[in-house]
């Protein structure tokens, strides 16, 4: 059901970008080389593409870290819920270069792969995970708790020497999925960067100030291209900015808020033994899987996120919230969001 439909929507929030915005993310050197602008790759700006030349021989045992990051707050399992983790690589040429064994791993204990279920343009397999097309790849999972370390890395296998690899952004984090579709009264608008002026003589002049930027030199935003039959004319992709105005009714308090609006439960000690005070169990701002904890509290109106209007349709947008949000209680334990405005930020 495409046609720009809006159904059960998803908000993908990168914990790497959030930690970087707090000054709590460090880039660690890789085994073989340092990619340019490693910290920039977590800031969701696919228009800025990084290139690097392979150092391996393309064999199965050629397992190499491409990007490696460490957070200085805590181990990753303490900062995010176990369920609904994901990773994305945007603006890549991994089909053209034949990358296999593309995955995100915890870095330090068992090197367990994270978010290993295929979602868009990412095939699963035993060290043969790959992208069928150039452009972007997404994998999802329910195993964020497997990373009990403070670092993670993006890996390649079957990695060839002297090929130029390209990528623009690397995201890892949690997505929130609405329990049902937004209210029927929703708006999808398109804004353009064109200003029209009428001269005294009656002529009409148009001046286009901006267009959605390309992802590198050859890819339109959120486009896929088959290296065996490349999609030409990528500059013909989206020419305007999308703006959604959504409202949700009858959202339960568990979907909207954490049980405890704090990082621990020290202030709520009733019926808890001392051993339970540090066990958040998905009930605090750090690891509750609700909208406020995982989306609003980490992005507010400052940081971009990936918005998917319908979880069953592989269409995405890099967006920001445009104004503060408010929740109206409509019944005991039920809430409404009536002013959710989401603006494409590329």
C-alpha cells in the first residue's frame, strides 16, 4: 500500500549520534587504517560521503573493522532497550564493490553481531551478509542487550585490495513503532526551495534556492541502484521537502512514557529490596522502550532521526521535530498527541 501512505510508523534514533551530541562518543582506531571523518559518519549527513581504499585480499578470513566507537557513559546494554535495535549504512557502494560479511558487532567480549534480521537491501547469512544494491542498507533485531561492552564496530569480510569503498552515514540505535496508525486527520505537505517574482513588465522569474542533496556523486537520497543495470538520472529524485503533521489518539501510558522519569529508581523505593534499585528492567529513561525515552528525549527539536511513515513500505526520510510536543490525557492511562510536526531535514 504505497502512494505515500501513512500506517504504523517508525522512528529510528541513532544512539551513536545522541552520544556524540553529548560529547560522550569516542572514535577508536581500527586494526588496519583510519577512515577520514569517522566522527562525522554518525551525524546523519549522507550528502557528505567518505571514501577509503581496501587493504585485504577478498578472502573469507579477511575480517576487518571499518569503524569503531566507544561510549564513555556506560555499556551499551545499559543505555538502550534490548528490543527493536537496528543498524543502517547510508550512501554506500557495497554492491558495486562486492562487500560480504557486512555487520555491526559488539567489540570486546564475544564479538556478537547486533541487529541481524534483514530489512532493506541486506541479506543474512553466515559471514556472507551483503547488499544487493548500492544506496542504503538496514537490518533490525532484538538483541541490543548482547552488547555488554562500551564499544561497537562496523565490520567487512571478503574485502578486496585496491577497491574504493564509499559510505556516508553509519547509524546504530533503537526504533520506536507506533502501536497503530495515526488519526485519519493528517497532513503531508511538500515545500520547495523556489521563490517566484513577477517583474513590472509582467514576466515571472523563478529562483530555486535549494534541492535535496545527492548522497555522494551518483546517488539520489533513499535511492537504490543495481550495479549491473545502474539507475540513471539520479538527479531526478525528490525535488521537494516533505512535512508531516500527525496526531495519535488512545496511546497507552506504557507506549508514551517510562514508568520512572529518571535514570534510576532511587526515589521510588517502595516494595523494592536494595538489590533491585540498580536494576532498571526497562522502566527508566535509559532503557524503557516508550516514545518519550527513545525518541523525544534523545532528539527533541535538535537532532535528526529517520522517519518511516509506514513500517510495511520501505520509504524513509531524515527528519526533525519542528516544535515542542504536548500530550493530552484523554482517559486514565490513555493519551493523545495532537501536534506532532515532522519536517524532512535530509
